[in-house]
């Protein structure tokens, strides 16, 4: 399978390229709107750089897109219309309409698509999912979750593309971090978001204006289950951390997928009811041949790349699918709308 890498930033070189190589794909080439970046990355990985996206599409069977959010829909649509399979970074797009267009194009052209949620290939997340499905904590009562980072925590720092609504979407941290957290909830519990009530704010304004949210607090209903979630890109004082706690009738689970470090740095805790948390090791069967000492990012993406290639070979949607990306986009859009209208919004 020939994979075209779209984007030549840090994440493309750190996660996409090594993961697809490990999964056995042929790297057909790299395209970036900054040709010098594509050439540098291509030289480092023994492949070719393309100055035109159309030329890359002629030399590959599928694309892995790692670019700014405003380019996800146009680049993805071009690939699907050219008959290429699509491996798309999260969030799937800036808006629900853009995400829906990608899914419809994949169906129309009979192509396979995957939304690259890192936690879907995480040891703690997969182990927690299996434990919930096996009934180890009973029926889910309520959820608590957070994704906190400080990458925009310096008021004197630059206003990056992520902080601009036109490039990063209206949600800001709600989209950038919420996509991960909302999908993690769906993955582990099997529950679907039905309503949200949110408050989101810009906290650190800059000379080059920030135009989407720095932080958001989200109350959610998932059928009869309630959830409370916190998202922030200006949260200083500790390393970036994603965490989900699931309280059930028989016990509770708390997990923190690997962020930085190695794949094995994921953490998982289990508590009986009544009782206290004790750390439990993730299930090694979910390694699927991977080295747990592989760097985070590369580690999870190697599993996602394997699923993507397998889905193409078997002509079936992999998990996480474009539909999973669309489901997260629905929660993001409802959260933004709720914050703007100060009311509960259906997902």
C-alpha cells in the first residue's frame, strides 16, 4: 500500500511516517504547502517531496493528512474524489458541515477512512474499554474527565493557528482537546452524548487577537448518564494530561492515556465499591506486537496505521472511523453553540 504523507510538520515526522513504516506501508512521498519542509522530511526518510498535491495523489493509494484544521476538508475531499483512502488527523474538520461532507464523499466513492484519535491505540484506553464491556465496574453512573495543557499558557507567547477561528475552528481548545476527550468517552463506555451545557472563554488575549476558546467547562447527558468535563490550553502548573474517570455501580475506573514519554506510560486505576483506587497494569495483549518502549504518538499511531491498512485490505471501515470523527464533531459543535446561547443543546 502506497501512502502519501500530507503535511511536513513535527507530528507528521514524529507519528505518521514512522507508524506507517512500522505497519508495512510504502511511503510514496510527502506534500507540504512549504516545499522546503517537505523536502527536508522526505530526505530524512528516503522518499520524494512533491510541490503539488495533485502530483502526490497520482503516486499513492491513500493519504495521511497532518495539516492545519482549515485544510482538512479541502485536502480530504480532493483525495477521496481522486479515489484515495483517507487517514485524517483529528478533529475531522472545523465544522460539522465539513465533517459530514468528508463522510459523504468517502461513501460516494467507496473509500476507506479513519479519524486518527490517538487514544484508540492506547494501552490504558483499550484495557479500560475491555473492563467496562466485561462488567467489572457494573452499570455506569456518571463520568468525570479533563484534558488540560499549557501550550497557550504564556500571555507573551505567539498566537498560533490553533488560536484562530478561521484555521483552528470556532471551538479552540474545545475542538483541539475536546475531540480527544469526547471520543475517549465514547470509546471506553459505549455511550453517546445526547445533550450538553457549556461555558467557554478566551482568558489570555494577545496583540494578535485570539479568536476561539482557551478553556471550556462542559456538563453533558449521555442518555441517563451524566458527565462533567474540563478542557483548557492555558492550564499551567503540570504537564499536559488527559484523564477520564468512570464511576459505576460495582466500582470505578480512572485512566490517563500516554502523553509524551513512551507507549507504556499510560496509567490505569481500578477501585471496588466501596474501596480505593489501586493501579493496575494495562493488558499486554493490546500491544499487538508493538514495543511498549516506543515513543508515545508513534506507538499509538502504529496501531491506527495497522487498522487502516487492514480496513483497506478487507474493504471495511476501521475503528476509529470517519463516523467516529463525525460523532466527536457533533459534540464539539453543540458545545460551542451551548456556550454562545447559554442553554442546553442537543447533540
